[in-house]
């Protein structure tokens, strides 16, 4: 916790500094080689000599946030609704005082400042101390004070609120340890330890702890770098051993630590190399074409180090000669298309171009063979099944494809009529009648020397097999009427031949639009029809193995016989009730073609005919009518009607 004594000390220093700062702008210390990092992890790496974000002293450090890179995705930190925008990160070690006390001035600001102090990277809400809300106003000195653990690493970030920029000067800094350069993290030098006189050597090592500047020397040449890596050109140096040395320093340690390595400058070697070419061709080597042969002492310009000359051997690759390739095609194909040419079955072709495994073209013979799948067939241990039972039938693929080449793989896919996969072996068990299909996919080898083609050929073959239905064929339903109550608009219909169907059959009725219905039992339905008119009623039988055809009847419903202005002149029945013939007196109707409908109480049209009054009398044979009440209706082409009812004896 912050003690009253330390807080008083800090505030006193701040106000004294504020007074001084208002009198002078302060001075930057050019000896401080500190360049802030854009993120905490890079600042942490600088502790180990990899970068310039580590500070052993902060007094006189000048920073300009114009040099800071804006973050593509601002990072939340410190407090709610606070984010880092263009942060500047510095790492340092705490000294033995146990607290950090920094006084910083700023000027030429475009907005406010925010800051945070951490002892870790990654969890940016877990701060040692921070200020982000409210932000520090522009051009206003501020103090950073926090209790710390001596000897621990800390990471300070200064950021412009909403991306603002400022010039900052560290006027005083208490608690930052003046750390000297530490030991090397690793003494191994990576790079070109053996080089040629004209070569450039590339070198790097792990670096020294707490270093932020490296001075390299090689044969009198001096170079500096911020990171532990450097390049030196040999520049035609004489052969021999040279020393590459490096001295690591920081702002608090001008002497630092040093380390050296031996570099050998050696003469170029002579090597032998071999390249290959196809028969009749040349080989490309280092930008030049060479025919088959041996070439001594060629100048070397390849990627190998310290090579001055080469003996090159160009050899021809071997290709097959006097060979005939047999290519197979699938059963059902008539020719083999290769390189745009159709090659017919069982014919020998000469000088067809193939390609060896080393990509050299060569001529050879070609003969095409067709796979023979004639012996493939599906056999079953029984050819029919009941529609509903526990019986099974086994379907098996018998026979094999005869081919000139090896069968590499074969797969099987069985499906039912709906496309569902039933199995992937050579045989399956099925439990009901239907059509079953099998797709056989066979893969055979072909010559790998074919140009532009794979060394495999895939052939497919489809089979189907019908398991017959042992039950009787599905007949069409016959619709009949039963209980009738036309006065209440209720009509009942049923499937008369329901005994012709196997157990489990369902009857699906297509009900006329706007008509209420009730399913009473299998194949029986009642309709509630309020309005007279013509209706269509359909039914279809479904059972697990199939369906019947759909059967429809027309219902002409008469709910009353009231006269209206749309009626024809009266047409009388001569005798009512009637026997075998229904007779109408047409004397009051003048030469008008009329359609006659005779309808039972269920709305089923029992008779339909066309008549005129030329006969004066219309007679209709009704001997086949069941005794009961019927309606009659004459309709003209203009829609005029004459209706009534009669009783059939």
C-alpha cells in the first residue's frame, strides 16, 4: 500500500517539478537508446536483448506518440470503456526502493493521455496502477506512483486517449534499476561459419540479457545493430581465419559484455553433378542446354556455398522398348479414347505414345480389351413374399467380372424403391415385395504409362430385381351408399368390396371442398352437405406394398324442389310411383333441347340423357333402379330447370 510518507514525498516532488516545468521545457537525454514497443510482449522480449524497449534509466527520455502505430483492434484495459489506441510500451526492472515514482510532462497534445503499469502481459485489467477515466488533460504534467517488488520486471504503457498524440519528457524517475548488461542467453552463433572470399555471411545469436545495442567488429569493420544479428561481406578477403566479435551495451552500461567467434574464409571446391534427360533431348543446367555426355570444369553458379567448378554428367533416362500395353475398358463401352484418338477393342495399334515413370515419352504398342460382366446377375432364394409377414428373401450378386487386369476394389450399394440404402455387401435380406436395385462399382488397374490418365479405371453396373407380391392384386374400390338422412344433409358412403384387400389397408378419401366429414370405420365415411349442387367424392386404397387406382363418383345433391323464375314449364310424370318405365309429359315444353338427370338420395346420378319435346312423351327404362325415392331434373342449355321426385316400386 502507498504510505503517507511516500505519498507526501511524491506530491512534493510533483509540485516542485510542476513549478520547474512551467519555467523550462526540460532536456532530452540522447544517450538513452530506448524505443518503445507497440505491444507488451515485444517489450518483454527486449529484456532478453531482443529490441530497444527495455530501459535501465528513464530520466530525460523523450517520446513522441506520432511514432506509435495505431492498433487495428483497440485493446480494453484499466477500467470499463477504456481501450488502448496507439500505445507505447517500456519494460524495466524495479530497484531496491520498493516504489516507482515518475514525473512526466507533455506538450503539443491533440488530446488526453492514459497509462497503466503491469507485472505481466495479457491480462490488461490486472494492473499495478493505472489511470484512464478520467484521462489526463492535454499539456498537463502527471505523476505515476506505485509500490513494486524490488528486482521484478514491470511494463509501463502510455497511450493517447481516442488516438491522441503528444510529446512526452520523463523529468524524474525514481525506482528504475540501473541494470548492467547481463550474461549471454546462448553463446552459439548461427550462420555461415565457413565462407568463400566473395560471399556475404549472415550471423545471429540469442543475445545478452538487458542489452539494447550491439557493436560488431570483423577484420577492422565496425557495425551496430539493435538486435543480435548482422551481415558481413567477405569482400574478396584472403583465405584464413578471422574473428567476429560483438559487444552488447545499454544506456546504463557503456562497457557491457563481449563475445567472439572464428570465421573461416576458404577456397571454392570442385564438385561432380549428374543430370538426366529423355532420349533424344538435352538437359538444362544453370541456364544452359547440354546434350548427353561429360563436361569437365564448368564454372559453377548454383546455390551451394564455396563451389568454384563442376564436372557435369548428362545421361539419358531409360524407357521401355518393344512393349505392348493392354488397356481395359468397361463392359458396354465400344472404344478407348486416348489423346483424342478412339482405339477400338481387340485391335493392335503401334507407335502409340506413352510416358515412363521419369516423364519421358516413348512409342509402344496398344491393344484394348473389354471387361466382361455377362456372368453378373442377382439371384434370390425366393421370388415372392406376402405383403405383411415375417418372411424374408435373400438377394445375392452372383458371378464376377472377367478382366485382363487386376480387380483393385469393388463396392455394392443396395436400395429400395424409395432410394433408401439397404446394404453394402454382395447380398441382403428383404422382407416385403418390391423392386430392389444394386449398383456395383468395380475398379481395375490400367498402365501407369498412360499420359494424362490415372492408372485405374472405374466401371459401374446397375441391376434390379422384383420380389413379387403373393397377395391378390390391388383392385379398385367400389363406392356404395348406406345409411341416409338427406333431410339433415347427412350422407354415408363405404367401400363395398373391402374384403378384397389385405389386413392393414387404409382408405384415403378425397372430400369435396367445404364439406364436413367423419371417418366412422375403415372404408366408411359420412358427409354433411348443406348446399345442393354437384360434388365429387374420391377414394384410394393404400397398403404396405402398394396402392389402388383412385375411384371418384359425382354426387348431385337436391335439398328441395322449390320453383323459381329459372324453372322450365311444368313437366309432369304420367304415373307416380313408377314401375319399369318412367314417363314424362313434355307437351308444355316447346322445342327445347333438355338434359335429364335421375339422381338417388345419395346424390349419385343413376341416369343421364338428352331429350326434346318432339316426342311429346319421354320414357326412361328404370327396371334396374333399386326401389326407393329418386329426384329428376331437366336442364336447358340456358340453365332453366324443371325438377321433382318419384318413387320407384
